[in-house]
C-alpha cells in the first residue's frame, strides 16, 4: 500500500500561481521524486481563491518519513520561502 502526501496551495495572484505551477513542473516535483516519491500530481481545484493540491505518492509511510527527515525542509524552504514567500499559502 502506498502513502499519499498532499500539499494545498492558495494564491491571490493568477500570475504567481502560474509561475508556481511552472516551477513545480520544471523543478520541484522531480526533486521530490528524486528524494523518494514514486510520483507527483498537480490538481487545480475549482474553488476561489486559486487553489491547487499537489499529491505525492510514496511507496509506504517509512519512505515518506525518510523524505520528511532528510529532504523536506530544504525543498520547502527553496520554494515556499526563497522563491514565493508570502505569495503562497500552503497547508
């Protein structure tokens, strides 16, 4: 059984949302896969404000926990703090 980790991101600016999706497609999702995920999926939600779910599948909970311990903080910092800062709200 696989383990799914979902991040929800909300934007007020369509321009920032588009840049964020491009960054996910060009860089971030692949980095998470290299760090242990099996696959990544970006889902645009049909709700205002602009909202996306990014779903990462891991082989099991242990693989996810290894990702969390080893890679997650660096990857989150790169995208959510350094690149997009207060322009994105994520949960």
